[in-house]
C-alpha cells in the first residue's frame, strides 16, 4: 500500500446501512496531501486543507460520542455534543449529496 500511497477502507456496516460508497473516512488515508497542497491552495483556496482537518476532527469526535450514545442514549449528551453529532451527520450525508447536485447543475448549464 505504500507504493500507491492511498488506502480506501471499505466498511461492511456502511454498506449494510446502504451508505454508498461504503468507504470509512476515519480508516482511509492518502499520503499525497503534502504533495497536493500547492494545487489545493491555488485552485480551492488555502482554507481547503484547514476545513478538511476540521471535518475529520468532527468525524473522529462523532465516533467517540457514538460509543457513549450506545451505552446511555443520545438524550444524555450535552447540547454541544448533540450538535457535534448533527454536524458530523451533515458532513457524512449532506456534503456528498451537495457535491452530486453541483455536478448536476453543471451538466444542466452545458
């Protein structure tokens, strides 16, 4: 895997919940981030990688909060933690859907 420098961890629990592509964002990685930083800065802006790190931190926080939720329930979490769970859900579900819609709108303009 070090030859390719990218690993997409497929997750059967995501596939079971009909979440496609069933790629686990926390276990997957790319070693090309440093190499692509100049391109990201030029085409997507310098805040792109900062936003990516923030989103990954939110997803990591969600994973640890889900363990608590399974034990004591979502209602026992603080308001801040419940917002973190909702934010992570938006990153996982709404962000990929928005990307699809942006591509669809692009096709309509052509």
